[in-house]
């Protein structure tokens, strides 16, 4: 029969390995977040201004090609209806 020395587990070293693994995974996730932030926010002011002007230029070029211009709220303008329309008059007495 084997002795009990083979079954001894050092819990301190087990916990240490678990903490190290947790720290490594946390560091990897932080590095991924930092890389994403560098792409998103890591531009100079001049680059941001150029991109903003380019986006505005593209938007205006597209807007100038519209057949029906948009209203102030961004929705299509309603077409003018003739005043002598065939719609029946509405009664306020039936309430």
C-alpha cells in the first residue's frame, strides 16, 4: 500500500497558480481593450477634422442628388394637397 505522502496537496501553490492565471487573463483583456481604444481614439486632431469634413462633403453630395429634399426634421416633406380635395368635410358635432 502507498503512503499518505502521495496525497498531500499544497493549497497555497494551487491558489497562487489560480491567481496568476486570473491576472494573465485580465491583462490580456486589458490589452485587447487598449488596442481597440487606440484605433478608436488614437487620431490627431487634424486627422479627426479631415475625416469630419470628408463625411460632411459626402453627405452633402448625396443630399444634392435627392429628387425630393428633406424637411427640417429629416423626414420627407409632405406633398402639397390641393385645397379643393374630394375628402368629405369633418363634423365636430358628433362627439
